[in-house]
């Protein structure tokens, strides 16, 4: 069985993977509980097509900025 959602190491974000036509699309999100099943609030922040592992750094920085804007 393939996991579609996992927590990103060393961050407060999770990723949801979606495979479409041999492309992997990633949606980063944040939840108000470590256990997704117990979360009352989930905020989808940023989505991108994964081409390399370098894409994660940019996407995480963008997700942080989006989350800061939302929480202000």
C-alpha cells in the first residue's frame, strides 16, 4: 500500500502526493494536531509538480510565508 500523506521531517508541514500522468504533484499543508485523524483544522498551503528534491526547499519557504500571512 502506498502512502499518500506523510509528515515532512524537520518541518511542521505534511505533504499529500498525487500521481497524474507520470507526474508527482505535491500539496503542502499544515494541521493543528500531529495526528491527522484528530486534526480540527487543516490548511492547504502550496502545491507544485515535483521535479527534484530542490523543489521542496522553495515550496516549504513559500508555505511558511503563506502560513504567516494567514496567521497575522
